[in-house]
């Protein structure tokens, strides 16, 4: 724990702490992720706690898709078309688009406000907005009212996602940083699983409470966050950036426990922030994210944040309706969806072990390559003569893409959280999630026109589109996305300043002089 030293010893203690900074960094490089997690159980738990917001993201993303198929939901929000109840496509698109637009606004707002008021207060605002959005959805009896609820919830989860990734990247020590950041995809898949599991017994119930209960269950996520948030230590990086060193030491003591050399760790944070301040005399603004070496960092984040679309997360979230359009019966569709989501959870959990053993780039290449194979199989299934076997091939191939979520999305989220400059992290992550929301909006608008029977009616041929997109992503990964495993934030700053090629990050010797 931090000690209060006499003033006569302060200078000596500070000098010693800065000397120990190099020792701390050396220890970080030598320690394994498993050893680091065993020594820092509080950080592991706080990282999991902060990612509860990702559970809400997964839950909200899937529960609407499932509710669209529920008779009770249709009786409330559908319109009669040719004697049948139908929820107009424009309302479906509006709900999805405004939800993602809300996420975009929330991400941008969080990126700016985190630097002003801190990570915890932004999380508090997000909790209030999420609770309000769920309440509006619960009581709504018209499509317009429901739209308002989706906007509020979207803003809330956008703020949660941006703040969580910023916070986790700042509290996790180097050896376990990538694993802590990849917890986001684990919790999101858990939210998917909770959503699909909750709906099985309620699909056939003809009562508004059948779907309202599903919306109300969403309160559990902000509720748990609200209970634990008062005890959550503030980010030491933010506290140091606001010249609140004593508070940063207290936060580190609460996070790390008595084994940690808190003064040395604080000195390491100070050195990283000071190095960036000396390099960039201007204040941290969104515009700065697109200048100099920060432009390269931002582009890397955008590539990583597009990964969910490449491996088909947006297609998987529309899987129940999409597979129905291909000709599979509802029971088979629900079964395949639950199996696929379960595999996604297992994949994300196994990725924790994988990230201990393999580099980020290796895992991303493996994930995208395997996903390309699944979409190739899906496309081949679509060109075969229509039969039960070909339809099952399409459905199984689509759901099997979820096994790539851990290595592909989990590793890319780790790189996105690590690669930005420390002083620009909140804004950089905000830009990344904003970009992710924009492409999600585009895909949510485009996809129905690709697979609807009254439009392009591509069916499984959509696999060819995602197969091609995966091949392009492999090229981008090779040339532009660097290896960040085992590199401290200060080391990453140096690598970007020297313009080291992405594929050379892993083996580059920082002791060699000069610039590439």
C-alpha cells in the first residue's frame, strides 16, 4: 500500500520511483498473463464488472430480432397488410438504424466527456440513460414510442462500450491487458445467449407481457452496474492526467493490493503521459486523432472495429429471419441460433488461453481465415440444388462463423484498446465505436434488401460477399495492423514515432537508434 512519507524524503522517494519504473516495466515483460491474473484478482474482477455493459449490448442486439417473430409483439406493433399482421420494414429499419445512431452519439459523447469528468461519472450517466430507455420500451404501445426507447438505449450502450474499453485498458497491467480487453466479446456473447435462452418459453404466449418481460430483464444489467459503481476505483491514468497524483496512488492501491509498488507504477503512468505531452504540445482533441502518427493509429482502430462486420456479426444477429427466408423452419432456426451463440461464448472464453500463447495478429489471421472458409461453404451450399441438405449446410456454416468471434473479434478489440496514444485513448476508442455504429447502420439497411424474398433474394449467396470481404481484411491485417502483445504504451509510442512497419512490430529492437 502507498505510504505517506515525510517531506524531506519526498524527492528521494520520487527519484527512486522513477528508477523503479524501468524495473516495473521489465517485470511486466517477464511475467506471464496467468501469473499477472493470479497476482491481480481485483483487476480481473473489476474488468469483468466494467464489461457488464457489453452484456446489455449483446442482449439488446438480439432480443429485438427475436421479438419480431413473437405473435404478442406483432399484435402490438404490426399493421394489417393483405389480411395478415406485418411489422412494416421501414419500422424495423428505423428501430435498428436509430439504435445504432444512438450508439454512435453515445460513443462520441463518451469520448469527449471522459476526459472532462472521468470514467466513473460517464458510466453513471450511461446507467441512467439505459434504465430510462428500457423503461420507455417496456411501456410503449406504439412504434414511435418504442423508437424513443431504442434511441435512449443506443446512446447508453455506446457510452458504456467506449468507457469500458478505455477504463479496462488503463487499469490492466501489460501481461493481462489484451485478455482484459477481450473480455468485452465474452460478455457480449453471454448477452446474446441470455437473450435467446430467455425467449424459447415465451415465443408462443399471446400476451403483451410475453415480450415486455424480455425488455424488463434488460434492467438487470444497469442495475448490477449501479450497485457496484460506487466502489469502482477511478482510472489512475485519468487521475494523473488531472494532476491528482495522490488519488491515483489510492486508486492503484485499491486495484492492485499490497504486493504492487504503487509509487513506481504511478511514475510509469506519469512518464507515459509526459512523453506524449512533450511530443504533442496541443490539447487532446478529436482532430488530433487524425494528425501525424495518430492518424495511423486511428486507421488501425477503424480496421479493428470493422472486424465484427467482416466475420458476419451483423448477419448473425439477423440469422433467425435470414434463415427463415432461405427456407428453414422456425424450430430448426432457433436451435441453430442457440447453438451458434453458445459456440460464440465458448470461443470467446477459449480465446483467453489463446491470447496467452499466441500473438494478436496470428489469432486475427486464424479467425478471419476460418470465417472465410465458413462463408465459402455457405456460398457453395447456395449454388447446390435446393434441398434439406443444402439448406442445413447454409445454416450450419453461418452459425459456425461464431467460433471465430474469440480469435478474430476478441483480438481485434485488444489491439483497438492498446494502439491509441494514452492521452487520446478515450477519443480514439470513441471514434472507433462511432465507425462501428456507422457500418452497422449501413449493413442493417442493406442486408434486408439482399436476403428478402421480395428483393434480391440472395439466400446463402450472401456468403460470397462476406467471403470476399474476409479476403480483403486479411490483406489489411498483414500490411496495416501491428502486433501489440508484450508492448507497453510507452514502447508503442516509440514504435509509431519511428514509423515501424506493422509486420515488424513484434521483433523490432527498441534499443537500435534512428528512424525507419
